[in-house]
């Protein structure tokens, strides 16, 4: 598993990028929000029991998405998205 440091770039390829979120130290209510033109699937929020994880797919809804960001809570860490859709 790879942990992202706040501010690290996330590359979104042609078929999207899958992120895994894991609760450590107790239950965690989480949410993921993205700027316009970015899809978070299958859901953008939930609650994880301690030690459990959830997976979300981050995908571009078009080829020219510039300045896209992804924010993950709790903590409000923000990540710039580099879209490489390959279309």
C-alpha cells in the first residue's frame, strides 16, 4: 500500500485511478470531493470500521480537465489531479 502525502499529484489515466481508503485507530467517517469534470465512483462518502477499507475510482469525464483537484476528509488533504486520458 502507498500512502499519499498531502499535495502529492495523482495521475488519472484513461480508465481512471483506483484509491483505497483505510481506517486506522478507530472508525472513520470519510468523504471525497473532486472538482468539475472528475467522477468519484461508486460513492463519495461513507463510514469505515476500524481496520476496514473502501475503494473508489477517480475518473475524468472529458479529455481536457485542467486544474482538477481531489480533497479527502477527514483532514481536508488536497491533491492536484493530472489527467492523462489518452483519447
